[in-house]
C-alpha cells in the first residue's frame, strides 16, 4: 500500500506541475498536430468540455467504445476508475450489479432502488435486470462518479451511467457489422438512417448476438451461457422552427441456458443424519481449476411429500425443469426541446417495461440442496420537465421536476433439500416525485460557483402473498408457519381463504439533496474544482424476506470531492485527478437467512460508513498515431466504530458472563453484542488499474490500427461477518472461512483488437480477442457455509473469446 501511495503522489505532483507549464500559442488545431481532441459531455445536463466539467466523469465516444469492445454494460468496468460491475444472480443472467466508489446494490428487488442509476437518452432504467442488455449505435457513454441528486431525474447516491444513442441525421447512412468467433459466437448489427422529408429523419438499429457458451453442465450435457439476444431500436426526429422532437422505441429479448455457477465449499457437519446420502453427490463436485468451466447442477427434484400430489400440473412441471433464464425489456420515449428565447425547455416522457424469469441450481452439484426460481415484471411511466437559461451575464440556471410511477411484481421460489417449492412473491408500486434547481454564478471569467438543491418524495406500497408451499390453497393447514396455514404472513389483511393471502404494507419517505462547488480555470490548460454533495437512496420494503421483515429507511450519503484537470506538453498529455471522501449513514445492508419462507435475503439499515480514495485518468499522444489511455484508483472504507453491531447467541457457556454479553434464555446461554465496524465494505476493491494503447498506421491503401488493453481489479468482498470474542476457537475459524469464501480474488484481463480500414468502399476488417490470456476468474460469490445451508457458491467469468469482424459503412463523414 505504501508503494501505491508513492505512485499516486508522483501522479499528483505531475498534475500540479501543470500550473507551472508555459502556455504556447497554437497556430494549428490539436488534430492537425496529432494531439488530443476535446471531449464534449452532458454530465450536468448541458454541453460542456470534459476538461471544464467540475465533477469526476469518464467519457467514451464511438471510436473508444469500439476499441474497448464494449458490447454490454459489464464491459464498461474496464474503462473507468472506481467502477465495478458484478454478474451472477439467483435468477436471470442479465442482472448487472453496478457499484461506484463502494456504493452499489446486490439486492435488486422491485421495492429497492440501485445506488448507481442507468440512463439511456435521459430515461431512467430502474431495474438492474436490464443491465446486460445490448449497447448499440452509441454516440457517447459517460460514467459519473459521486452523488447525482440535483440534476438527473432520479436521485442516486453512487453515480450514474449516462448512455446516449445516436439521433437520426439529415442524410442517408447505413452500417453493417458482422462478427464471428469461437464458442459459436456470432454478432450482426445493422443501422440505417433515412431522411423522410424536410427536417424529418428516421434511424433504425438491429442487433443479434448469439453464442453457444464456453462451458457445460455435466449431468445434463447442455452448454452453459449459450444465449441469444435480439435488440431493435427505432428513432424519429423532427427539427422545427425553434424546437425539435425525438421519438424513440426499443425492444430487447434475451434467452439462454443456466449461468456458470459452482460449489466453492461445503460444511460436512450439515450433511449428516437424513442428509448423509447427499455427501456422495457433493464431495466430488467442488470447484477447482481442473474443471473450471464445468458445473454439475441438475436442477430441482421431485419431492416425496404427500402435498406434491395436490399441486397443479403447472407447478409439478417446475420440479423437472432444466435451469434457464429469459428477459424481455423495452420502452418508448418522447424528448422535446423548445427554444423559447430567454428559456430553453426540455420535456422527456417515457415508458419502460421489463420481465425476467430464471431458474438456477444454486448449489451447482447433483444433490438437491437449493434450486431458486426468481423473476419480476416492471412497468414504469416517467415525466421530466426542465427549463434553463441565463438570468444575467453572470448567472444561469437549470430547474425542473420529475415524476414516475412503477408497478409490477417480484417472486422468489426455492426448493431446499429436495422439499416442496416455497413461494415468496409480492406486488409493488413505487411513486417518486422530485423538484430540483441548480444555478451557476461567474465571479469572473475564470472563477465560478455552483449551487443546487432537490427535494424528493417517495411512496412505496407492497402487497405480500408469501406461501409455505407453492400450488396449494392458502388456507390449507401446514406445519411450520406462524398461522398454521399455508399463507405465511405475520399480519394478513383478512383471514386467508383458498385464493387470498395478502398483507398490505405502505411507507412514505422524503429527503433533500444538494450540491455546492467552486471551480477555477487557473490557466488555459489547468482547471481546478471542489464540490460537496448530498443525496439519499430511497427506503423500501423487503419482498423476499417472508413474514416479519420491516421497512428499511433511506440510505443517506454526503461527500467532498476535489480535482485537477490539466492538459500540457502541447496538448499531448491530459491528466484528470480526483480526491474524494464519502460519508454514508443508515447503510442498507444484506442479511442472508433461512426461515419459514425458505432461503432468502433481505435488507436492513446497518450503521454508518466512510469511504475515501483517489482517482487518476491519463490520456497521452506520445507520437503521431499512438494514443494511450490509463486510469486507476486507490480506495478504502470502513464502518464508523460502534454504529454497526449484531447480537450472537452462544449456547453451552459455563462460568462468568463475558464482558459485552448478557444472560440468555437459560443458565448456559449468553447473548453477545459484536461490533462489526472493522469489516470490509461490500463491492469496494482497494485498487483498480486500466490501460489501453492504440497505434494507428496510415498506409497508402488504408489505415491499420492495433489496440491492446489490460484491466485489473483487486479483491472484492460480497459477504463479511465477525465472531464474538466469547465464541470458541472452532467457531471463530468457521467465521474466518466463511469470510474468505465471501471474497473474490483480484484479477486482470487482456484484450486486443487489430483492424484495417479502407475509404472506398468504407470497409473495416478486424481481428479481436477478449481475455486473451484465458484468465480464470470469479465475478461473484455467495457464502453460506456455517449459518444455514452449509454451502458456498461462486460464479465464473468468461473464458477467452476471439474471432473476426467486418464493418461496412455508407454515407458517413
């Protein structure tokens, strides 16, 4: 760590040295000299240069997206500091768990918002299940780091991915791209842009991605991660006198087999007595590097319980179903820009829809330990209206309002140890209203202040329908529930009937967000800023936790950030440095449990945390034709002492009660309060590093481009706990083992691309490789070794993929 801090200090000194760099007059443009191009971003809802935007933001244009081989959101991790994107879920394979600066969400239930928002053309995408949808025909992709509470439609605490697709233009254009590679990988992308009439243009893009998968399920003989994705988007743009309208609609369907999940370890003590027969179906199938890409899960099994005969055929079929995943997502929007003279008005009206469903053999071995069916459906309407303009020569503003209503359902069904399928499901309604305003004041031509405020009102309504056994009447007598009947609720709205099992829950939250900052254009080449922000992530209800799960409160975040953006060496070197410190209170943390409703996860507010770090982005053109981009960060964080605790029950204790513990229900039981503030934060790697180098050769017949990139992320924790001091050494060893199995090791990936392009016809031929070194790495872990199920599982990342591609363009500049 000391060496890393020395390297960071060197980078900081290099950025500060920009203050002393002489300013030379430039007689030609940067592009004429082979220098760096200016990048325009809309991170603050207005077009401005990246180098004079007073927040930490990474921006990728079309060419950079192609070089980085960004096909879906998960690929963006390789391009920006402090950004990690995990995959692997108990349901559909399309979930993307995005975290920025240690702020994420691993519990993507319908009544819980992500900490990092995703926007496509200004429209908020609320469900992480759509995170792995295809990214096609993009103008720009921006990664905003830190709270985004005062400008974007939905208030978020960790940051935002701002994805901008290409609008229709006033000329005939067409693009056709095809790729093929190993593992049966195929991709075809077609784009057509057509002028329809005066000032009216249309653009359509279609993308097909199909792959056979690079691994297999030994018991079923099926390929794993074979997946087909069909994506289509159409846009219509009309440019009138002083206004323009863009209508957009898209649809994505993804269907595939199971995810690549493995048994990482198991607890032999769990598999005794009636479960002793499972050991032969567990021990030989623990994951190791000799069969890294093989899984052994056989899916659910037919139970011997008498209630099985009472279930309808549609439920009986679930016990013999092979793992699968599917997603259907789409939406439509209308964006209107009006130039009303003194004020510019913008309206974004949108509808989004998603439906996902999947089955995962969560134990990944032939023994029927745990199989999970998970799914949700969401329909969301939103309206944002904003106005912006100049009040005086020095004072400008942007202000607006946002309202959205999302409704749908969430289900989580589990079969534990070959028993009957249990059912947790709920209907949910999320209503959000917000008003915001932000102002910019110029003290001088080089010194500027920013201040913004937002207030948000959230309503979270849910109706639980949890059943102990799926497919039998809600009022049928069932052992093991609180009420003695199949309807498994604490406080049902009315006595359960054969078809009614409802518990209504309502909650309302309201909270502010703010931003305040100063920025200074110290010279033509050096920009300095400091900003503080506050935001909150909405509270909500646990939908999968079974009966007795209370609402969780909003998670509140505030931060300070300072940065230096400098360009020097005759516009051939650009360094952007950001330092930040974040305070989180009422952290929304995941609890894993097995209860009457089956295996489940739920959220609760656990303590206060602090996160701090440094981020550095470098772009360099050391010689003509060469461009190097690099980024990295050092981050750390911890809970504030005494704010995060849990109570552990210890039995079989004799003698005096230890300090920090109290007498339990009997003479040999004690209850001990454990301070968990020293635990690592979830999804917060301490180091990341990305570097990409592209050399372009101008030949007499065309243009040859060679790109190589490396992306490294250090270890990440997905589960952490601590044993009480009064626990035995054996129990403490169990906690240590479970923590280790809740962590994925760090890994680095090498990608490469070589392309050759000619102008007439406009054709590009390419060779590409992803994970060139065939690194075996993990994307997520689930550790439950000693608390309930007695297993730990893990998800593997993709193996080496390589192939050929061709792109033909017509009518483009």
